[in-house]
């Protein structure tokens, strides 16, 4: 994607838009790359051959060079989709598509820091800017009718079409990275052989929200065109301007943005996401899905009045944290990215949760909302303390920062003690519900909570030893871990629907997707039969795992846990085809390009923590990364049959930046750790064998 319109033409004497003369940009097409999407159709065969994707597998989208996804629109096609994109002060869910060649656009803009009354979980100002909120465009005094040729995605939504008379029109829709604004960059290219007289109508659309519904009174939402007037467009020239959708408090100064700068900031962010923790494999779809998952996981970080926080999104969940989405799903991945804002958002989440610790061991709320000023606890204790301790332990270990770990430790210790106090007569951890919040039954004690508690105890043992915590406390954690593991097998281990797997709760007699959780924490006693159950027609569908046998509901989070569990159990031959299928469906199918929350609930929203779980399917699944200290890592690489090599590059964890390269040579696994100038090491292991890396050797 190019920063179109940023090049100055001395002979035309034009300024970049946003400068003091407030003029549009007129540039020859050869100087702008915005029209690269027009070449995609011609590159289709080349892409298929080079990247190994058949037209049959790509039901709607194709992978194009430069990290772009491309949908070439058939003029008879009627299809719409939606994608969420976020910045520090805004999020936008764009519904887009084609209605028999006519473009469909709607922009639902969320302003998380414009709080409404009641100031609860969903207390964000939200407004839909429909297709009517656009400047009128005329060519040679006639109003144009736009048609659509293709859409592209790479951290922004790009469209390309025509408006007749040899004129092409492209759009790039993206959120500002720093301001409460969404930018829609419009470029008109004169591809005809003659000049055209273009008129851009004025656009100044304002909405004032009711004073009694705003925490800060009246909010002003605007859609404003950055240029209006007449332009004579010679053959081969382009005109670029923007529509800016913004929001603020009444009386705040207008937001003045330079669209070229905003586009550059967005592109810099996307490029940074592509560079951090790069996954390189023989399967380009997995590589691309991993890259896109990093974008979605790390763009959804919001600058609240009480610090940076990661939030799920989905038009409802902003400026707030949850024990599952943030603590359990996203933060352990953030620890290895080296992305400062992601790490800071995780630290903020631990601080927000820690404020609710108390000597009576009343549970910490499931969610801290409204920029950290309130909480939600509507489903009671969902096993939240197990979730928090699990995520905080893994995060602190992988981050490798002793000072940060000391700050997190009291929260881990408190949550583990809370869980210990909740152990019931069956020796497992009791809770009011689970993360599905009573959508499905979970009994008085569920498998997920006890399995997470087990893993959290192990992390506390590793971390406590590195932090020189009391030996008696650490030894007690070790004993509790052994006891809870034994009790998980004794109480939850069962034959369900003919499979020697787990019941999810007492009296549960049908299969549940969360039977995969023990596999992800290396409890593998029932691995084979559990995987048989997960991938049986009773649970596996074209959209992944059903939440419960016999239902129609699926949540990508359980599918991603299940796939990660398959790799952890060493069943790579079975897990990989399912991961490849899932990735192609989410990346190249009808609803792209990220993992989704759920269906039928939420219309398959692109909640961001699910994308973090996708990344962990690779890092903790295929590569078997398990932090065991502030400077130590256990790796269990699962190199698939037929793969000669896989890599994780630009990892920042355990106090170092390093690459992991795994190759298969002479029937064994060769794992190469490259820590740059600090040194490197190579280890040889059998398939399925774990190896221990001590990064202190590089210091």
C-alpha cells in the first residue's frame, strides 16, 4: 500500500493536501501505487502457481504479493462482508461488498473514550456512517455512478472500481492510529485519453448526541470532506482527497489531520506487525494468516484515561479488560512480541485486576470496564482467578523482566490462594460458571478452571524460584499442582459418547469442545481419545469445533485451543490438515481475514484476542514454546512430515531478541537458536522430544 498523494510535482506547483493552501493533490499515475490493485487480476495465475493455492481452495479471496489479500469481484456477484480495524482512540467495522457490481459500504465507527450513560461495558459512542454520507462527485457536470472491480485487505480496506468515462476510483479505509478518526482516502484516476472536469461536492455532516446520555455531555460526530470544488483532470492524472469521520466533545477543537501522514502511520504499524515474530513455513496460507492475526491482536489497544489496554472490540467491548480475553488469551503472546504498547497494555491489565485484591478473598471481577473506573461481574466467578494466574505467570516468565515479574507476583499469589480456597470435596476448583457465562452448562466445577489452575501453579513454581520466593510457598505450589492433576484425572476423566476423554462437569454426558484444555497444559493421559472426540463428526464441523455436541454454536477460541492441543499432544499429522483447512476458510473464504468470536452470537465478530490465540497455535503448538524461567524456555518442536524447515523470527522474550529455526535432518529434529551478536546454539532431538534453552548463556 502506498502513501498516495505524497509526491510533489514541481512543474504543477501543487502542495500536498493538509498543508496551508488546502488544495488537493494532482499526480500522474506513474507516481502513485494506489492502483496496484488493478493489476491483481493479471497476476492471479502467477500467484496461484507461486503460492500453491488453487482456484477451488480460494472460494472468494486470493493471496497477492506484498501481503495483500484480494477479492476480484464478478459483476453478477452479490456478497457482503465486514472487517474491524482499530487505533488508539477509535475502531471501525466496515461492511463492504458488491450488489451485482455496485459497491456496498457502511462504516460503523466506535469512539471508546466518548463514554455514554450508563457508563457500562457497552458505554461507547457508536455511529453508522452509511453510503449517503459521501461528497457528490460529478464528471463533466454529470453525477457519477460507481461500480466495483475488487477489494483488497492489508490492515486497511482497499477498493477499486470505475465511475465511467475512463475514470477509475479507488478507496482506502483505515483508522487513525492516534486520533478518534477514521479516514477514507478517495483517489480518482483519469485513465482516458482526454481531460475531464471533476467537481467534488462539499461534505460537512454533523451529529450532536443527547447531552443527558453522555458522561461528558454532548458529543459531536462529524464526516468532513477534505476538499471540495472543481478540478480539471488531464489524461493520466490523479486526484486524491479524504473523508474524515471523527468524534469529540462539544467545544473541543476540530481534529485537523493530514491524510498522507495518517496513511503512513497506519502503514508503518502494519509493516511493524509483519516484522515482529515472523512465522515462515512451506505453507504460505499459514504464514499470511499468522501475519494478519498479529495485526488484529495488536491494533486493538486503546489509550484510556487510566492507561493503555487491550480490548476485544466487536462494537461492544472497548476500554475494558476481561480475565479470559486479555489475561488468558492475549497477554501470554504479547510477552514475546517486543511490541511496547502490547507489553504496556498487559501490565496495565495486571494493575487493574490487582486493585481488586482483598484480604477476604472476594473474587476479582471478571471484567474491569469504563476505562478502569468500574467492573462487570454478571456471571459470578467464571474461574477468573485461574485465568488471571495462568496468563500472568506465562506472561511474566516469557517477558523475562525481573522488575515487571515482581510487580505481577502478588497478583499471581493472591489468585492461586483464591483457587486453593475454592477446591471442593472432589479436589477440583469450584466456580459459578465458566468463560461462556452460562450460555452452556458448566456445573459447580468445570474442567477448564482446574486445568488452568494446574498450569498456573507450574508457572508460579518456575517464576517463584527465579524471584527467590519462600521455599515453603513454592514447594506447596508444587504439591498442589501434583494433587490437582491427579484429581483432574480422577474426577473429570470419563468415557463420554464412547470416547475415553473428559466430562466437562459432573453429570455431563455429551461432548464439549473444552475437553481440549488439558492437552494445552501438557496433561496428555487421554490425548489420543480426546483428539478422536474433537475431530469426530460429533464436534468438528466446517466451521471448526462445536461448543457442545448437538448444538449449532461454534467459537473460534475453542477450535484454536483444540488445534494447539493436537500439536502439544504430538499428533501433528492430524492437527496440521485441520489447521490448514481452518486457516484457508478464515483467510480466503467468505468472511475474512481473521479468526472470529462466535456464531450465531455476534455475527462472527473479529474479536481481537482470538487472533492472539491463532498465533499461540503456532508458537506454543507447532513450536511447543513453554516458558520455564525468566531466562529459560522449553521447546518441543513439531515439524510436520513433508516440511523441511519452519522458523519463528524476531522473537523478543527472556531478555533477548532471537530466531528459532527448526529443520528435519537424518530423521531427527535440528533446532537452531540465533540470538544475533549475543550468540547462538544448535540442539538435536528426536521427534516429540523437548529441549531446554537457557538464554543466560548468551549474556
